[in-house]
C-alpha cells in the first residue's frame, strides 16, 4: 500500500511544524534569559549611577571646604 502524495506532504508538514515548535521553545527560553540579564544589568547600573552622584557630591563639598586651588 503506497502513501497518497497528500498524506506524505501532510506528514512532512507535521514534522516541520514539530521542529518549529521545538525551535520556538528554545528561542523563548533564550529570550527569557536575556530579559532577566537585562533587568539585572539595569538595576546594577542604577546603583552605579547613584554611587557616582554621591561621589561627585562629596568631591564638590570637599573642594568647597578645602579651598580648591590654593598654593
């Protein structure tokens, strides 16, 4: 008994759809990891910005109280 060409095409399409579903799941996992990393980096950069602002403020205050450029 030979397969009908339509049945073989249908089987091929089903195989391709299954492969695409697998690839989509892998991509979804990768994107989720990337988003998590982006959020972590964003939080870290916010902390670094605050530290830089505080450091700059302390440097300005230090310079104001110690006269800046004196000889």
